[in-house]
C-alpha cells in the first residue's frame, strides 16, 4: 500500500497538499492527505491553511489527540474530517475514536481501493452543503451516474456473482389508513426489504397518496422482517438501460424528494441492519425512531460508488458532511446509541 502523505498545518498552508491530483496516466494519485493538528500554528498560518483546504482536490483528514485552540475551528470546518482521540476536540467536524491512527489507515486504504469514488464523494459533500435539497439531489445523482460508468464500479460488478431476482410473492409495500394516519410498511422481508424497483415504485406511490391528500397528517414508515431496509437490491445494480434513464429514475422516480417534501408529517421507525438507502431515505424524515439493536452503514465507496438514494444530502443535514464522509469511507456500521448522539436518529425506543 502506498504511504500516506502527512502534513503539518504550516505545510498545508504552504501548499504541500496541492500537487496535481492526476498522474501521467490520468489516475488519481494521493487521494487523501493526513493533516497533523496537534502541532499548533499562529493565526495567520491557520488562515492560509483554511484557504488552501477549501481549494484542495484531495480528501484532507485531520488528526487531533488533544483539544484544539478556538482559532483552529475554522480549519477543522474546512477539512473533510477530523479523527479525534479520547482527549481530542468535539463537534460535528470530528469523529471521536479510540485510535485515530488506526482509523486514518482504514480511511486511507478505502481511498486507495477506490480513489475516484472517494474524491468525487469529498467534492460532492463540499459542493452540496449549502444547496437547496432538490438541487443537491440532482447533483448527487449526476455524480452517481458518472461513477456508474467508471472502472471502479465495473470492477466491483464483474467481481460478484449475479443471482436471479426472485419473484414477488406479496405486495412489496403494505398501506394501512387509519383516520389521519397512513402506515406504510416495506414488505419484502425475504430480501430484508432491499430498495429494488418494486419496493421503490410502490413506496413512491404510497408517499404520493400523502402528498395529494392533506387529510393525512401523519405518515409512519416501517419495515417487515428482521431489518428495516438492506439498501439497494444488489442484483439489480447495473441493469438500468442507460445512465440518463437511471438519473431521471433516481431523482424523479425515487422516494427521497417525497420524504423531504412530507418531512414534517413523516415518522420512520427503523430496526435491524439499515444499509445505504435504509438510512439515506429515513434521514429526510422529520422524525426517525430506532430500535436499540439497529445499526447504520453506507457501503457504496467499496463498490466504486457513492450513496445514491439521497444520502449525500439527507445525512449531512443531520450529522454534518464530515461524519457522513466517515460513514461512507469506512463502510462500517454505527450503533443506535452513536446514531442518536450524532443526530442521525431522533429517538431510540424498542420496537413493538
């Protein structure tokens, strides 16, 4: 594995992370740079480092083992993520971990395996941070379509064994109207409610009922079986006729915009393994209630992709772009208690 480039704040300010992103063969070189934050710097150096960080094409990951001075806050905001030790800084820009060096190695390894997806994700999270939600969803989908046509996703797709998609044996989504409440239940428990075509289309139809009927004052979304939703149906990946159609289906035929539109009326109850779309869509809702055993994971970078069901828009608006990057780059699950402390969910309550 290539060595990780590490720089001090002063070196960052002097442009040490600013070399060309692409090598002579147009591959991404050094997709990630570690920034040592414990050494300190004067105010002028910090200001220059902030300016450099905001313009950098690479992922900039800070490392902090102790509290930072107040003047360093702008720098942690400009970085893509800060990994903080137990005595390190707090805040949405930081993820507290027992061993920042080990976590930095994990993020670096993920970036080396799929450098294109990694740098696209970092740029996207910075770009869409201040955009209106529907505009940001369009930008996410365009980036996702770009990666669908790239070599990293193709390598992942070629490396997996495709299975036949089993026939639907029950309605993919159940709908129950009681007075002013609409209960929507994802109903493919045999596939852990994977967000495939049938589930997506049926969920969209159900949500449109609430959009069209303002007497529905409360929408509750849950899932049947052991998990709320295991994310996109992997056996459908790469099967859309073309990338343009895929973009339009994601943005105009997906559920993210509708959950956002209905957010003040929507409560999502999640349990089990919530993967990809299984947390990207709930994060748009006004209220997310998690079972204590629920876990949350974004695996897409490992597939040469980025979250594509709205997660680069919905999740940063709950936890910040920095922790969103951490979830995506590590691909590892976080538990319900962590999700609650970050604001990814609003309440942890046993199901039933």
